[in-house]
């Protein structure tokens, strides 16, 4: 399924790159995700992984900017093993994501962001001290998340950004299948630190 969607995504990005350069700007970005899976029974942003991608954006006015990205994003969960707590547990979730973001330029080059992101799960692995845990519930292949962030324009071409994203729809059900009001399952909770370069 993903192999059928990738050419479409690449085609969309190619069209965006080929549009009038005075209207659309393109760039690349990368950075670090620190994440947790809420509902897995462990807490803390202990899982680190890369975030890499490309983007196109356009200024809709002097203050408002729209941006479309295609990125690889590593998420998941990890127990920080210590002498006092020797448990081992880790979730690795790798996504291809398409964030759609609106940004508002504040004074002094500060950019406030908000948007949504569609993700497709390309790899998932869960393991404990005994090895992989194939008997656990599978993760959903798609993710729909909300995100907010703040950035700073270092120059016209370089910006640094910090974002928080959270799954709107759980990425999988709780182990027992139970739900409680808004707690419908397990959710990705990610903080990203990114560096963007605009051509």
C-alpha cells in the first residue's frame, strides 16, 4: 500500500518545487525527536530518534505562512534502565509523515506554528528483556496528530523550531481493550527540535 502512495507523494512534492520560486520556497530540515507512548504503563520522554524531511512553504500575507512537509520521523517509548530498576522495554515506531502547518510571524523573528500531521507507519518493533513481543496488540498503520510549535528565524534561510505533537486518534488500543472517557488507547507524544534550511 505504501509503495503505491510514495510515487504520488513524490509527484506532489515535485510539482510544488517546480512552481514559481517567488511564490513557493523549498527547503530541507532535520533534528531530534524525544518521545513516549502514553498508555504503555511507562512515563518519560526517554526514546530519542531522528526526524528528517523536506518542505515547501509560501507566505499568505506579511505575517501568515503555510507549509507542507514530507518527513521521516522516529517515535516510540523506552524504559530508562537503572540499577534500582533493571527492567528493559522499548517501542520503535518509524513513520513517513505529511505535516500541514500554519505559521504566524511575531516580532523579532519568532514564528508560532500549529497544524495537523498524517503519518504512515513503515516499521514497528516492541521488545522487553526477553526479546521481541509479537503477542502484543499491533499498531495502527496510520496516525493523525495535532502539533504546535515555536520557531526562530536565525536568517532568511535558516530557522530553529521546537514542536510538540500528539496523536488525535490512538496509535493502538490498550492491552486489555478498555477505555475511559477520552482515554481511548495509546498515543504518541513527541517533542521535536529541528533545524530548517530554505533554499
